[in-house]
C-alpha cells in the first residue's frame, strides 16, 4: 500500500508533463492539390515506436473516407502491429472524404453515358502524384503501401487495382458497392482484365451477410487466371455491412504479411534470424520493425549460449539497429536481476550509442544506479527517461513502467 501511495504521488508530481498533454497517436495534415484544385486533408496514425526508433521506416496503409474510419483502423493497427505483433507496425494515412457527395464523386470512375459518374481517375492521380510523394517526404514511410476502402470506397479500390495495378502493393476492397451503375464496374473490368488476362495487382475483396452488392456477379466475370492468382475473396456471414471492415483488415493484412510474421516466436540461431529476414526483405523490400517479443524470446532461448548470442547481436546490428537496442536493453535488465552490473552498463552504453534517446535503456540504467546506492544519479536518470518518453509521445503504459521505477528509487531508505 505504501508503494502504491508513492506511485500515485509521483504521478501527481509529473502531471504537468504527463497529464497536461493530450493523448496523441497521430496528427491532422493537409496539402493543396493542383490536380483536384482544392485542399485535401488527411489524418496520420503513428505506431508506438515512431518517435522512438532511429532510421526506421514503416509500411503505409492508405484508406478512403478517413474521417469516418480513422479511429477504428488506427486501433486495429495498434493491436495487431504493436501489441500482438502479428503484422509490422504501420503508418495509417486516412484521406478525408470531405462530405458524402464529394466522397462518392471521388470514388466512382467516369463512365460514358452514366449520369452518376465521378472523378476516380483524378483522385487516383492526386494520390499517386501528390499525396504519396508528400507522405514519403514528410513521414517515415517505407516503399511498401496498401490501399483500403469500404463500400463506395471499395469501388475506388477496385478501379485503382484495375487501372493502376502497380501503384500499391496490395488492395483491400471491403464489401464494395459493385451494384453501382447497374454493375458498371463489370464493364471497367472487362475492358481491361478480360482482355489482358493478367495483372500485377493483389486484390482482397470481402463481403458481409448482405445481398445485392454485386460482388458475386463481378467475381464470376474475372478471367480464371487472374481469379486464381491475384484475387483473394472472403465472406464474413456473421458480420453486417458496417461491421465487416475490422475482420477484413485482420484477414487481408494478416495474409499480406504472413511471411513477415515469425511463427515460432523466436530464433534459435543467428542463421535462422538472417534467413528469415533475408526472405522478408526480398518480398517486402524492407525488414520493417523486428518485434520486441521476438527479440526477448530469442534472448531467452540463447541466454546460456554466449557465442550464438553474439552472432545474433551482429545480425541485428546489420538488419535493424533498433532491434539491437532492444536486445541489449532486454539483456541488461536480466543482468541487473543477477547483479551483474558492469556487463549490463556496457550493453546499455552500446545501446545508447545507437539511440541516445531510448527511454527504456535509461530505465535500466537508473535501476543499476539505484542498486549501487546512487539515489541522486538514479533519480536524474529516471527523470531523463520520463521526460524523453513524454516528448516522444510514448503510450501511457510505457510511462507507467518508468514511474514504477521512480517509485522504487524513492522508497529506498
């Protein structure tokens, strides 16, 4: 109880820097489009490691009707990327719909003789020539991107997959409204795929427990070769139209990144580590982040094998230095538990040389100073960790871990 009271007091003490700030997982941004002749706004979600990792790039998921879908998709990416580590941590770019009428116009292609046509090609040109370059310049975006859209947005996704198959690495059409224009998208498809019989696009299409969406009819007309190689279709009979987005992203992104995922949840050797991420880099163009759980479990499996552990460190240094920072910090924490302070300090020194602003490394360093009886230095170090975490917009649970260390330091006599 005494320790709990002390932690509560410390939280109150740090309330100006921790509680006074808004909860932030991203930002609102905009750019002026010469193509569309208007300002275009969008919301950006940053994964937890975004402001912490150095020289790290992330795959990007672009979604339509972003003002409507941003929060739930960002939450999904947080859970499956940062927490469950089933997919890589990702940036989300949620494009504003600018109102229902504007949104629908932007999603529908222009079709001769169809009164309800739109300007999907101009919208695609804006995304390709203005939005993507802007995101690549201003954010830590890897050259791996996916486009997702729901209902009318699914029309845009399919139209873009057909006419711009190499613009995105994957396309996700969630319960697309293919009934539109008396199944007009069938004509779009037949004027392209039906003639070419092949495409480089990888298209995921889902359907809830709904009738009359035109999906079944559209799929029947896709050439067999494309249907077998490029189209992934999944029905969700227990979902309605407005709920099918979440399971669709879980299914589609899980499949897209299935070869990134480490099924064994650890590596038994440096060779296994290098082989896996060699294949990852070949398929995705980047290693992306190496999950914390994988790093921790690999250390655990090799904790008595110093020679292989050193090989793993060398491999991590080459593949993703941020993962080496995690590995060293994790091992240093275990060494502190065993009172092996000198080796732990050296590991932390190496980690901070790579990332001098890693608050987890300072957390362990503060514990070492506390164990050595240097209360003043321990407090200064953990304060630095807390301030860094706050500036880097770390998640509150991460800050709570640092506050616990602060409480442990201050309860010492």
